[in-house]
């Protein structure tokens, strides 16, 4: 059986990208980062796989490995 998809909070995303949680939330709201809205309140979350892909794309654009 496969593992469940891991969803990251804006705070988790901020820590991984070395940005503030406020910036992470803004990027998620504006669509700069792919977002998943969870529950009736529309909590912002990001798939861990999407964050890893984003980090790889940043590294590739800078010509280096992540």
C-alpha cells in the first residue's frame, strides 16, 4: 500500500524555502506556489512533492543540483 500524500503548512513551506511564513502564505494565495485548499475553511497546504519539484526547478534555473 502506498504512503498517503504529505501536505505541508505554510510554516513548513517557509522553513524549507528559508522565507517567512507570511511570504509563504502570500505565495500560496497568489498562485506562485501550487496550493491545495483543505476543509471548509480553505486552509492552505502544499503537496510535499510539489515543493520538492519547485526546489528542483529553482536549482536547475541556477545551474546547480538541489
